[in-house]
């Protein structure tokens, strides 16, 4: 595994408390109460959401996802960053500088 430490920024991600998980049997959906938008999560997105059971930095989230899917951090980092960026825009995740 290559050293990814320079790719991790000092940002803390956390679930937005206004994003409520609606567990519909096989389907995982978030309801964003501020925007009244429903957002369907695929398996990977749901795993990222679960990885933020407490505020976490990018490295911690990637380590948890890498462990679950048996992948190297460098392999999943771009997808995790992309999802976190989209989730922040949709206001289901919030971020702050550490």
C-alpha cells in the first residue's frame, strides 16, 4: 500500500442530524428534513453512512470501508471522497475543519 497520508485533509465529517434514515426492508433511504428530499443509498453509500456513527476524518472512514470490502485505501479513496462531497452538497453530511 502506498502512503496516502498526504491525501487526507484535516476535515471532520459527520451525519447531518436533519438526515433521517428510513429503513425500508431491502432499501436504505435518507430523508433530508430541511430540503424534504429522499436520497436512496446503495450498499457502498450505506456503508459510508454507517462508518460515520461518530464524527470521523476521511482516513478513518476509508479504513473502515477498506476493511469491510477488503480493499486498499488508495483504491477506495476517490470514490469515498466523491460520495462525501455529493453528500455534503445534499446536506446529508456536514464537514468542518479539525
